[in-house]
């Protein structure tokens, strides 16, 4: 396990940092922290490829097992890997990397950002996701009939209002909201816990195909990667980070949907929960969220009324929100709304005080939020920053 000495650098060896990033990101045991440390330590990922193995122990990957994996990985690809890797990556695969213009910037603020996002479908949706102009709908894989009906109704209502609908394409609530969204010509966004070419559960083959054709499929897992149970839980952070609000339809006391709810509260996103039978085991977790301060959602139209038109609605103000977005910290941005807001207020209070529709106020609040002047809180409250 000595030094890898490249015999001859092919033309264009250092031309594409994106390819180097993708290559290193596929190395077993190399995550976000390790990859950043390798790049900083050696000056470039290209230089790190040819560095002796002894130069690595000072880095986060200093474990003997990880170093052995790294050594075997480099030897597998050889001293000049870029041309071989470029052929594999450029075979029609679409991928977003940290720093790409279309990559949602908020993903880089996560505790564990994705090393890459492999995607399929309508790339225009990345603009909405980068501004968190979507709604995440989550819940159990084994819901009641009431939960399934509400999830599908939510998918339909949100899509009809112009909101991209984010979920995980899992059995139960996820699939129902995606089907509702598809039924009215909406734009579903599925965050997968598998590589793009894998379908889980298998009977979702046609559903996954339809979501990829009409909306967007995305995953942080490389093609051919093994599917592990933890991958399905880790996608929760991505769903929440792409969303403007989160809806929990139904979930038991131990559920990934509860993790999504905690993440939403941590990020001060509005959290809505569909009430259910108090004795139903599949809803004990979601019902408990109501007791902790989540907003009760009795009808999908209530959510649409509060959110207003989505970014894909015809003539929606949200589609042009960034064009008139005030500069960050601009004290003159929408002074009327800021005065009415005071320190903290709900959307209903602002609507009554200013005698304006909640939908238009929601878009003005979104512009102020994007400018860093206000922040959204659970229950559709907003407060001054």
C-alpha cells in the first residue's frame, strides 16, 4: 500500500473538478467532512489522488479500515482515472454538486449535506426547490383509509394550487399524495432512499416512472450503490430542506415522519398535522404532535388558503417573487407589512389587520423571508429577525 505514481497525465487531467468530486464521493467511507478535509489538506482532489497513503492519517478518514478502503478504491481506478470515470458519468446521467448554480443552497447548511444529487425529470423544478417553494407531505407506510384519502386529497389540492409536492415515494402516505398530485397534472418531487435505477417497493415501478416523467426524482445515492435501511431515514432531512411547509398526515409513535416533523420545527417551518382517531395506533405519533403545538389540518383547502398560490400557478406572484425580492437586510422592504407584523403575528392576524387576502400576504412574507427580514414559525406565525 505505497504511493500511487501517475506515469503520464492525460490532456485535461485537472479540467473538471466536478468529475474529481464525483469520483472521490463514490469512495467507500468518504463522506462530506472527509472529502472537504482531503481537498483542503492536499489543495485539490487531483493532488490527493496521487498522494502517498501515509499522508492521510491526519484526516478524518484516519481509521485503518477506511484507509484500506481508500487504497483499494484508488488502485481499482488506477493512476489516471479521470477519462474512465468521465465515460461512466457522462452517459446521460444528471447530477448536481455543491456549488452548482442550480443546487439548492440550503442543502449546504445541513449537518450532513449531500455529496451529490442524482436526478431525473423536469430540471426546471430545481428553481422552486432552491427557494423552498414546495410542500412536503409525509406519513406512515401503513395508514388508515382516512389517512390515504387525506394524503391523496392533499396531493390534488396542492398541485391544483401550483405547489410542487415533495415526498419519499414510499408505500402508504407518500404514494397516495404523489398519485393525487399526478392525477391533476401537478409536479411531484420524490426524494428516493435508493439509486435512481432501483424501485422500492417494486410494485411502484409505474408510479416512479410517472413521477420522473411529470415531476422530479432525486437521490443522493450513486448508481449501483447498495440499499441500506438507514438510507430511507436519511432522506428526511432532504425533504424538509426543500420545503416551505411540512404536513404529517398520519404516523405511529416510532416513525420517520416524526423525524421530519422535528426537523421542520428546528428549521422554523410551518408544521401541519391531520387529526385522527385517538385510539388508532398508526396515528398516535401524529396526534401527539398536535398536543405539542402543530397546526391541525382539517381540510386541504385550509392549507392552500394559508399558503396562497404556489410558484407553478398561472400568474402566481410567487413565480416572480425573486425578481422583486428586497436586498438582504433592507429596512425599507415592504414597510407596511413589517409594521403590521410587529414582533410576531399569524397570517390570519395580518390578513384582518391589513384587510388583504392571505394568499397575497403569504407571497409578500415569502419575499421578506428570502431577504432575511422575517422567519416562519410553526402554525403559520411569522416573526421579525
